[in-house]
C-alpha cells in the first residue's frame, strides 16, 4: 500500500519580545492529509486498520474521515462500496472535536443501514 504520509513541519513559537523557546517546549504542527489510491485498497477495513496503527488512532476514526471527507467517491454514498478509480483523502482534522464513541456509532450506522 503506497500512502502519501502527512508531512509535519515544526516551528518554534516566539513571544513578542523575540525570546526563543526550546523546540521541544512549544510546537505547532502543520500537516497535510493522507491520500489513498482506491486502486491500492484491498479492503477498506484493512487499509483503515493499517493507517490507524501507523498514526496511533482508532480504525473507526480513519473509516469516518475517509467516508465523511470523500462521500462522492463511494457508489451511491454507500460506505460499503468504495470506487477503485478514486483517490481518498484522510484528514484527521475532521475528528478533532468528536468523541470516539460518536464516530464508532456513525460508522456502524453507515455500514448497517447504508444511510
């Protein structure tokens, strides 16, 4: 599986007096989303699990952001039918303020009721 992993740049924040803090004290991360090629997906679950393990998040969180960020790339907006000719963006900023249990429930709802 070839993933375009998010790249992170770290910047040291300076205060108004231009005092520089140690880089490990205050860090701001800028990230780019992952991109998954539909042609390289064996199953969406196995891909989500692999990405989740690599990023240290729950696989339901990955499934949620893949679906929510790419609904038009699924046949009839059905989470069970991804298109192999599409690219899927994984933007974890979509889940920053959501509870994990809400995300799990939403993914299960999409899987079982196809809505």
